C-alpha cells in the first residue's frame, strides 16, 4: 500500500531531476544544447527557402506550359467543329470562369454554343422524386424518340432535356421544333425547376457536352445531410441520352479525385465504349481537348482523355463532313408538286 513517505520521496526525486537538468543546461551542456538548436533552426530555415524556390520554379514552369497549351490550342482547334452547334449541360457546381474558357475554345474550333443549361438540385433531390416521376409521364408525349417503356424517370427526363436541346424543326432546321420548345419550357417551370438556362434557347444543337463540376454539399442542419452513397444514375442517364439523340456527346469533369461522373462513365459497361470523356477541364490543356474530343466523337471515334492509366492525351485528328441543314419538304407538298407537272405538259400540248 502506498503511504505518505512514498509521495514525499517521489516529489523529492522530481525536484532533484529538475534541478540537475537546470544545472546541466546552464553549465557544461549549455553550449552543446544551444549549438544543436541553432543548427536545427538554420537547417529548417534553409530547407524552407529551398522549398519556396522550388515551388516558385514549378509555378513558373506550369504557367509556361499553360501559355504554350493556350497558344497551340488555337492552331489545333481551328476548323475542328466548323458550323457545329453545341449545347453545354452543367451538372453540380461548375465555376463560371471554366465555362467561359470552354466557350472560348469551342468558338476557336468554329462552333456555336446554342445553349448553356444548368441542371438544378431538384433533378436529383430525393424529396422531389414523386414530382419527377409525374413530370416524366407528362413529357413522354413530346418525345419524338421515346426511350424504352421500362427506362424509368431518370432516363425519361434526360431524354426530354436532350430532345429539347437538339430538336430541330424539319422545315426550318435553324429553329427548334414546337415539341422541343415545349419540353424545355416544362423542365424549367415551377417553383423548383429541374433546369435553368443562361439564355433563351432558340437554335437546336448538333452535339451535347455534359460538364460535371464539384457536388454541392448539403447545408449544416439540413435534414437531407445524412451520409448517403454517391450515385450517378441521373447523370449517367443524361450522358446516355446525349449520345443517343445527338451527333456526338462528351462528358467532361472538373474534378481530379477519381470519384466523379467522368469515372462513373468509364466504369459503366453500357457507356464506356460509346461515350467520350475528358478529365480535369479546369486546366488549359483539358479545355483544349474537349472540342477535339467532341469532333472525334462525332466522327464515331470515342475515347477517354486525360492523364493517367488507360487514358489518352490527345484525340485523333478528324475531318468532319459539312453540316447539312437543308429543310425537309413535307410529303404532301412533294405530291402536289409532282401532280402539277403532267397538267402543265397537257396544257401545252
């Protein structure tokens, strides 16, 4: 059993050790300890300066690489997408400067951005699931190429959005069809619209680029903030619809962590071989690659581009056929025109 004397001895030992340490530190070991600490501080200071110099040098090299990619990009892109119309579909939080950079690259490639669409939170909000199913049933009547009967609400709404973006009036190919306009209006209607448009959409797109940003985290205290597995079903449905209904589709991602829509497309057996992807469009090189990748996709040469295992750095060079926007004459008019020919011939005879 520990008694009072034990505590006294322990306290005396502690004070003796402290006294010895102070005596040694202030006496024979003073110079040694001081020299050691001074050497360590100087070593750390030199290492810090070296790392700072290396960081500055690396930053300069990256800036030079970006400048080269930007300058060479203008030459690479020239004529790649002449007269093509491209719709940008933004998923999650895509920075405005990255969108502007992509628009500039498509312009350099000769393309026109016909629409910039933001897929709002209601598109995937679990609380809106019933509304989305009801809306999906409504928009089916406007679809010229409806999906399979068992496709589900995600696929039906994705097909509705893409159909609205690419649906051209056959008699006036530079304008949206009536059904396409109706689809875009329905999806953007209500207190919590599924999508929003940066400007009025009046011209149909030839191709679609889905740009996936950083997922928006639920606000603190929000009832929906409970951890849930990350799924990309609704976004994958958009990629599939874009590929099926347009000339070509690309899914581009701004993330680099490998757990994003781009990685989901590459890992999807039904999409990996048909839908083109581009990683990290936050970089200049990624932004240059997107229009080139879209041109290759239109030429039926899909691929996955970026830096990493299984990825290609640059899409193949392709020469696209010119866009044909010849109006389609209704069959009734053709029949009427043909019936007039023999009548005129008979009158002359």
